């Protein structure tokens, strides 16, 4: 049972301790903004990302990070549903369905466009490669792979002496 006679929680001490743990937060941020408006977190993160992206571009980031770059890693997005993993990869406009090679293993996908270097994409969960499907629609290659049900079950292993 809580002690009602105890001192009230010291939010200023808590805030000070948290700011020491998060040195990347701006020290000049007014305290009222941190406590009354939660949107400051979103605004701060957008500014941080924009600053870091412009620094990376100014430093000469490689073409592997650029969407639709040829001869390098492909840009992709992966999604997960309760039954499947989905990987979507933008396909360069001059690449046809016949120029795309795909292969799926339980833990990764390999994709190659028109003789480019193959890209290996790690998967977050094991899949059943034999049940994978791929479709090219509107310049996006979508690979849909059912999750492996075997990964969800534990099998007891007896320990011997």
C-alpha cells in the first residue's frame, strides 16, 4: 500500500536525470515545451533526421543509398503480417519481368535485376521458400512469403547425463 505521507514525486529531478541520459536532446529547449506539448519529440526527430541526411549527402554518400540506383544495392521495404513476410523492391523502368531473378531461402531473399549484382535481403522470421510468390506491378516487385509454422513451436529435448 502506498505511503500517503511521502513527499510528492519530484518531476524536475526526474526530467533533469532523463536529460542527462539523453545528451542528444537540445539543452535550450524550454521546459514548458517538453512537458506540455508532446509534439516537440516529433519536431526534434524530423530536424535530427534532416540534419543527418544533409550531412551524409554532403559527405558523398554512395549510390547504394539512393533509390533506384543501378549496379548497387536495391532499395526495398519489408512488412510483416500475422501469416506472411512481404518484401517490396522498386524495379528500374527499363527492367522487364524476364530480367528479374529471385530466390528465397528460409532466412533471406536474393534478387538480381538484368545482370546487376545480386542483393541479399535478410528476413526477420523464417519462411517457407516453396510457398513464396512474386509479382511485378507498377514498377514494384513484391515477394510474399508465408512464415514457417515450425519456428513457432518448441520441441522438448531431453537432457541426459
